[in-house]
C-alpha cells in the first residue's frame, strides 16, 4: 500500500528527479547514500540506473526500511542495502542523495517580507540549515558530491546554498535548476541542488545572477524586494494604501526594467506577502496597468486611504515617513 500510494502521490516528483539525474550520471561516485530514502523507490531506481555503483538507503522509519527491502528483493537488486538511521555503516560516501528531506528535518522560520529584509531572512534562515547540512557533509568523503531535490522557491534555494557553502559543499550553479511538480493534484515548487566538496565556491553576485537567469518572471517573499532593487528603472506609477491609523497595508509600484525599458516590473506588497512580477513584452504593459487599476479598486473598497505618486524618491520618502509614524 505504501508503494502504491507513493507512486500516485509522488509520480511527477519521481519523474522529474529521475530525468534530472539521468543527465548527471557522472555526478555519482562509486559509493552512494540516499539519506531519508523512505520506501526505497528512488534508491532502487538509482541502483538500476547505476549497476556498477554501491548504494545505501537510510531512513528513520523501520517500516519504510522493511518496505524498501521488499522492493529490493522483488527487483532482485544486489548493489543496494537499506539501514535504519541509527545503524548507518561507518563509511565516507562519494555521493549523497537527498529528496525532500530538508523540510522534514529542519524547522525553518517561514517569515514574510513585511517583517524581515532579504539580508536578515537569509542570515536567520540559512543558519538554521547549518547543523543538518554539517551532518550530511560528515557522511561525505573530502571530494564528495551532494545532489538534493527539495521543496522551496528562490529564497529557500539561496538559504540552503549559502549554508552548503559555509559547510564546505559548494553548489555547482550550472547544474542546479528549478522545477514545478504535481504532488497529489497540487503544483509545488522544487529545486535541484548539485554541490561538491571538490569545486571552488561561487561569488554572491554569481548566485543572485543565476537566480535571475533561471527564474526571470516572478519572485515572492523577501527575495522579491531584494531583486527589485537590483533591476528597477524609472517609476511609472505607484500608490501606498494605509488604514485609519496610517499604518501601511499595501505598496504597489510599476517600474521600467533598468536594463531594458521595453520590460516592466510590477511590485506588490502587503502584510502577508510580497511579489515582484516581470513583464517582458511591451504589449504586456496593458496587463500590468490593469493589475494596478484592480489593486487600487480593491484597496479603496477595503476602506484604505491611497497615496499616489510617480516619483520613486517620493515613494521611498513616504514609506519611510509612514513607517516612522507607525512606530511612534
């Protein structure tokens, strides 16, 4: 039943992960550990894909290990073994595989942009991964590789990448990629992170540039504010919504892209979320303006007072003033 349910629930996740690793066979060394292997589907697939390698599947669940062994026996695999996490063989592996283990083993702070800046969220959340990633790093030999397929968007990728970097497993950005996967009828964001102890580290600017190239059309959370400052040009239209206490409840702004004035950037922020959306065609301007018009209408219907401006300096000054007023 566990295998049947998992095959249905995770089918698209498995498919996209398997397609990704098929293109990266050279990334796998002789000895491979699948950390958090669950029912063993991924471990067994890798064992079949790489018959000349030796695989070790590890999980905290005794029942998962029992099911994984049943699958191994049915497939008549001789190059894989499964172990409870309390009995991991004392060995340094060439490659460690992690598929959706980070969110289960780390209690991250899911902060929103209204309270934490990009820099503060990165520093806070990234450090929370350190203990777990150090644990993974200790299972690898001095030139070992990590290949992880984890839930999350751009911000989570940056946080985990920075933690990996601090713990000596440097992400190989050209091998990383973002995915949209269906899990039980719901679309989720996942990313493939490939890292190694044997490569040089990337620069911070290279990481930010990679995110922008790989995910160029929309950003959320604290990263949305961060990327806006990097790419915004002239302000076309903006308004701030405030309540009767003059507390900011929404910021909406439409900019040109500094690098290409035929592209437009729509920034929207409220107390729950923050997004930066990029429109890459001149004809999309009508859609961007319509979204601004709709936001104005909705905020007015909600009883908010609106402050309009087409000057970015005036917008930033007004935000600063209202934030100071709110704290007094």
